[in-house]
C-alpha cells in the first residue's frame, strides 16, 4: 500500500508468516465466537488480529502483543478443556499451541530482535 502498511509480509521467516496467518484466522473465529455470545474470554482471540497486523508490519509491540495473547488464549482453552469441554476444544488447543510455538521459535525471536522497531 502507499503508506507502507501491510497485512502480510512475505519477506519474513516462514515461522512469522505462519504466525501472522494463524493470528488472523484465530481472530476471525474469535470474532464469530464473540458475536455468538461469548464473554470476555472471546476478546483475546479477536485482539490476536491486531497483534498479527503489528507482526506483519515489523512492530515490536505487535510481536509481544501477539505472544502474550497467544499464551493467554492457550490458558483460556485449557480452562475449557479442564471443565470437560468437547473434543473440539482439544483441536483449538492444538492450533493455539502451534501459534505460541511459531511466535517463540528461535528463528522468529532472532528476526524480531534484529528487524522489528
């Protein structure tokens, strides 16, 4: 775009590219979940979209926001699984764990330390 803002950066490592895509997908499903009547626990997944946008634009705040919210999302899903939720929450937990792993991967951390502002 003209002002340099982007929703996806193909020049980033694959770990960050995957993390940005998972942030957006999680935010989309979180928005649906929130519109269907979820409480405050539905807010963290929606805000992951903001973190993903920050990561795509190489903003340090975006990386840390996405990382904190991804970990919070895992904790929220774990609380549902512990309460005896269905098998669908286990699949959600798997994708949430993959997102945390992508964000905390050494390649992502190295790129963030060098290039993010």
